[in-house]
C-alpha cells in the first residue's frame, strides 16, 4: 500500500516491530523524538532542523558516554555496573 498510494501513513516495518519488546519499552521516547522533530520542522524549517541536529546527537552521545564511564568505574572498583532494568 505504501508504494502504491503516497498518502498511506503506515510503514510495513511498523507492523513487524509493533509487538517487539523494544518498541513496547521505548515507544514513548520515540514518540517524543518524533514530536520534537515535527515541531522544529513546522515552526523552524530546515534551517532550524539543521541547527538543532548537533544538539540532539550530542544528547545521544552524552547518554552513551556516561554509560561507558559508569561501566569503567564499576570495572575499576569491581562493583556491579548500573544496568537497564530488563524485564
């Protein structure tokens, strides 16, 4: 449908991933990221989107960097590393 009709809003990967554990847990952060992108694109345009992209990537890299730092601290002091509460 997506290839035949340009107005079809649903992506085929959405059907495959909708019942996976990752989407069940991370649907809200994905929604917030999408909402921020829509607001930036609607009110700031492509210029604002290009200016905001390094900040958003910096947030992701900062989160990853802190996870690595805490894992190294836990390794150095032989303590259990902080982990994500997997179900």
